[in-house]
């Protein structure tokens, strides 16, 4: 959220498929994947203004509009630092539905460790610069440990992965990154999982 932005910090996010439409919505609602931003865009609204007006951040609408794997400068409005082709993430991502919907605006009052979040964001930016998948896994793990320190419920472990809550956490979806694509099919046999892929328009 803009009021918690930090000079010199970064936000790293990635547009994903399957894509949504007004008639086809393969994701759970209130899940942290930017559904409200996507809905605003599909209905002809400015999604950045819509999300800021709702008291939440601009990160989701920014990457939905931009697509790809993006690094943003922390601040009151989206400022793109870098955009790369995310093809090196193909076959390496899935999401897990925690069965706990959440409301990002309502979660804004919860305690957050912004120093640890900023550290994870910096590590993620370095990984994007160097197309370093292991570095990205480290950044995701750093973010997850920050989330646990904030009181979020630990997520199920799965061999060969790192994980974190998406969005504001405390429910919604969690994203899992796989060391090798061959590990993903077994994960997808579990209930409430879905394969996702990076999306670049």
C-alpha cells in the first residue's frame, strides 16, 4: 500500500495464466491474486485508480496491465524499474488455495515487518536481473519467513519447493516454486492446487 512504501525498495511480481474473462474465472475470489483489479479492468475501469480508491495497493493492477516479470520501485504510484521475459519460470509454479478468503483492505491494520519485506524484494530484484532461479527461491523463502513472523499460519511443506502467501496473506492463495519442473505434477495431484504459468503479452 502506498502509505507503507519505502525509498529504495522494490516490488517484484509476475503476471500469470490461466487468464480470466467476465465469463471465465478459474480462480477463487478474495484470494490475493488481483481479482478485483482484473474485474475493474474487464469492466472498463482504471484498475490502478480503482484499487487505490478501495484502500489497497497498485501492485496487482500494474502487473496485470504490464504483464511479464516486473520489478517496480516502491512508492505511491507504479514506476517500472525493469521488465523481463519470464520464460525461465515455465513449469515451475503452482498455487494452493488455503480455503480462507481474505480482504486486503481489512488486513492493512495488521503488523508487518517492512524491513524483512524490503530485504526479500531486493533479493528478488537481484534474481530477476541475473535470471537466477535459485536466488528467486531464496527471495520467496525470505518473504515467507517474514509472513510467518507476522503471525500467518504455516503453509504445507512439499519437497523441492519454496512457498509464500500471495497478496496480503493470512489466507487466500499461496504460490509454490519448484526446483525442477518434474516435481510439479505430483503437487498438482493434491486438492486445491492449480498450475500457473508466467504470462507475457
